[in-house]
C-alpha cells in the first residue's frame, strides 16, 4: 500500500492525477500481486525454504529500486508510443513502473504460508492470521504514507526506504546471517546488485535529484517546478509547473504582465465590473492560487481591493512567495483547504463582486467544483450583479465537458455566457474558454462602450451569440453535473485522445 499510494504522486508529472490514474494504479498493482501470488505458490511448493523467502525479499527490494531508475528514464525520454489514448497511456506508464515490484512482492505471501503451515488441522487459522497481519500492515502503511511520510520525506525517499526495509527482511528471514558457510554465488551476486543499487539511488537523490525528481518542491498535492523562459519580446518570465501542466507565467518585476489570453479576458471583465461599480476597490475571490498571477494583477491595478484566495496546497503559495513575486502580508489573503469546504466556512455571504475559478488543471479537474451543488455555494457568495468567471479547457465542437459545465451553471444562474479570445468555439481544436454566470444580463454593447471610453481600447473578449449557446445547450446529450453524477474524466478523455496521447 505504501508503494501504491506513492505511485499516484510519481505518475502525476507524466499523466496527471485523474480517475484514470488511480484506476490504473489499483488495476496494475492488483494484477501484479495476482500474478505474483500464482508464481509464488509454484515456487513455495518446489522450493519451500527460508533461503527462498530471503531471495524473494531481495528481488522485491531490487524491483522496488528499479522504480527510481525507470522514473529517471521516463523523465528524460519520451518512450510512450502515441496514438494509444489517455487510458492506454496511463495504463502503460503505470505498468512500466509498478507491475514488476507488485508481482515480486506478491510472491512472498504463498511462501510465508508454506513455511508457517505445520498442522493441516490449523490451516484456516494460520492462513487467516497471515492475511489479517498483512491487512493490518497495509492499513498502517496507508495512513502513515498518506498523512505523514510523503510530507516528511517525499516520494522517492519513501521508495528507497521501502526497498531498504525489504532488504532488511531478506537478511532477517533468509537464513543468511546465521549461515556459517560462504555465501553461494547467487546470493553474492544479489547482495552486490542490491548494494550497488542503493548506492546509486542515494547518489542520485543527493547529487542529481532533479533527474529523477523534477520538482522545485514536492508536496502532498503536486510536484511543483519553477523555471525561466525568455519570451519573444525578450522579457524573462518564470513558469510555474504543477505536475505536468504549465499553470502560470509571472514577471516578478511587473505584476501587470499577463501571458494567457484567458487572463486578458479576466482583466476585461474586472475592468468592466469596476466601471459599473464606479469604484476601484473590488472584492474578489479566487478559487485556486496557482502562481498568483491574476491576484497580483488585481492588487496592483485596483488599489484598495481585497483578494481572497482558496488554495489547497500551502506549498503553492510558498513557491509563489519565493520565486514568483508574491509579496506576503498585503492585500491578498490565502485560505488553505479544499475550495468547496473552505467556501462553506467563509463568514460572510453575498460579499464578492467577482469570483474567479482557476482550479481546473487540464488532465486533472476537481470534479466536485463543477457540480450544481458547488455552483449554489458560489452564487451565495456573490454580491448582486457580481460575476462568477471560470476558465474551462475543451474542444467545443467535439467535446461535452464545457457544455455540461454551462448547462449545470444555468440551473443556478439565470444568465450564463461563453467567452473566448476570438470565436474559437467555431474551431475543431482544444481551446480555453471563459464561462460566466450572473444574476444580471450582460450587454455586449455596454461592455465594449465602457471599456473603450475608459481608455482600454476595444476588448479582446468575444461572446458566443446567445441563440447559438441556447441551441447547443438544448442538444443531446443534455448532461448535467451533480454530486451524484459527475463523469468529468470521461467527458474530457476524448480531448486527450485528439492530442495523440
């Protein structure tokens, strides 16, 4: 269970974290254990000895060490064939890393049963006790890993630790230490391989950690990486990468710099809201902090505004403070925890002029933030005339996720709009869209006139014609997302198949 939990974190930079990731992890580990149990039963009948048990523990240790080497290779080379779909890619990567160690560890239990069984009349008792002890160990490993070990050590050191424990078990159970004679060649070779493997793994972790752990900071939630990139105009910006996805670009010297088109749409809507309100002191809420690019923009442009950020990972905020120009202790207040539960605990209702949803992460969409029940919480937090503004990635022509998101939002907000940088909804391609919900109608003419007169110029924001949106939302399949039915991963899977994954 320790390796199974760690698997999800190790896979995140390559295939994201989704329903398919955990399905693949559980399926591959169970398949490996099943094959290992079968092979272990044959081995136990033919070679029932403590030496066999020690060898299996040793091979399991070596296979676990192989996860580190395989991850290093996977991180540097693109060895996964294209055209196999998101599900196929996820299963293949998971199997490459974790099938062999799961199978090797699966061989151990049948040998333990064989060596323990002395009285056929007590078979049920002994087998039951062995499996009960194994289950208790799995429970302890699950809670220790999920609640403490990943936070304390990080995933790769945990893998190294598991391999070390297996090696110690090999020495303790394999009747090697008590043996007076010289070790046989096979044991000498195995011991040498294990020593070399541990030495190489430790040296990688100490000296070249980024080859196998491409993280500036690894947290319970993300492998966080920050690097620098020069833009076409010569501007040097820093990129925030969460797991596999480039989440934000930041110019630490210029908080008004916005790289993404959807952020420019955010800026148009924010300016329009300030002009309608007749004041620059806006009350804003951000669902997801990321690189804090847009909260920094609001703080810089709209003096006196408040910005509450709902961020699940304190490591993301720390990274933004250390590397991305976020100044702590100013107009931005971060509330840590899951956005949905945190939103329920905020003390005031109907207080925000703008709520920005920026927690959707390409391959990983927190499905509980897409449902009707969540939209109700958002509506309760908005002030009258306020806007809920969320960015959604999909292929509008072929996909169903953005339409389901809009349809669901329309059950809570009387006015729902689809915005984009240009009319990208007419293109058969992946794009980032802005979905807006409000209790007041949105006028294209008023929007353009106010922004133009303010000196901003014509807005880049384009709105899908209302009649086209109404027609599309009325078409089958009329999927609505609720807490009981929210097939987000299935709706987005075709998007990644089209990428050639």
